[in-house]
């Protein structure tokens, strides 16, 4: 992996790009459904947003690899560290998390400026729709679920990157749909922070409790559980 400062800068860049693009997934799904004349078909939007997510996630996997393993999700970074996978240290993560959050803020502010006024109500970030403790529990459980599945698919799943990305897209859309009545959900502290900054809620206890503390607990537990029950893939050593 690159040096901690370089990977943190790469994280900031890809976090900016991800929040800018992913915040408009709902709008893009609506526009595609309207153009296809299927906006009244209930299942159509689920299929469309899954395909949209798959397309963008595939692109961002390539960008992340080009940037030396950059990530836009602190929860995923935490889960891989807890599972014993990757080259991160506590120092590198201490640099990466603020960089990811800063990039997410930039992405959220940029998309608000770029989207025409009539569509701004169709973009945005997660928000708590239940009491704080229920929301925190839901976000923690959902983050545990998604990070554990990410570990399972990426480290023990199919060899094909296309199948990995497709499975991840289906799971993420399913969890987002399930968690929409609770916290949005976010399952990504940086993404939540970016939009909390726009809403001027980024420095509240409720925000950190729901979208940082509990997701980090869930991601850490996911990594520990994976490490307990699944062996890591062997490291390939190049012959000299």
C-alpha cells in the first residue's frame, strides 16, 4: 500500500467523487424510469437502482485500484483491519478517516451546487426517522451486516470481480431498502458526515452516536467474527 499520507489523499479524492455521484442515484433512477415509462411499476425502481449501483461501483473499484487501494468508507476500512486483512495500521486509519470525511463534505456541497433547483429535493443524505437509540442500534446492525458480507464476498467469494460487484450491489440495495425506515441508512460514516455538514448537524452527539460510534462497533465486530470463523486467503508470494 502507499504511504499513509498518500493513501489518505487518495481516500479524500475518491470519497468526494463517491458522495457526489451516489447522492444522485435516486434522481438518476427516477429519470431512467421516467424515460422508460416504468415509473409506476413498483419493482422497476429497485431493478434500475441496482443496475445503477453496479455500474458505478464497478467504475469506482477501478478508480480505487488506480489510486492504490483508496476507499470511501471508513466502516469497510475498519472491518478489513479488524479481520486482519490489508496493510492498514492505527496511524494510517487515523489519517484516512478524517480525509474520507473531508472528501465526503466536499462531494455533498458540490452536488448541491451542481443539481438544478427542481431536483434538489431528490438528493440528500441519511436522517434518523426513529428515536436515537433505535436508530443507533439499526445503523450498527446494518453496518455489521454489510461489512461482514463485504468481507465474505471480497475475501471468500467468487473470483470474478463482476460477480463480486453484482452480489454487493444487490445486498447493498436490499439493506438500504430495509433500513430506509430507520436511519436512511448510511452504513458509511463519511457519507453520513458529508450530508450532516450540509444540514449543519455534523457536530451533534446524535450524529456521532448513530452514524459513527455504532457503525464502527458493527464494522469491528464484523471483522472479528469473520476472522474467527473464516480463514484469510493465502498471500501469494512471487517467485524470484
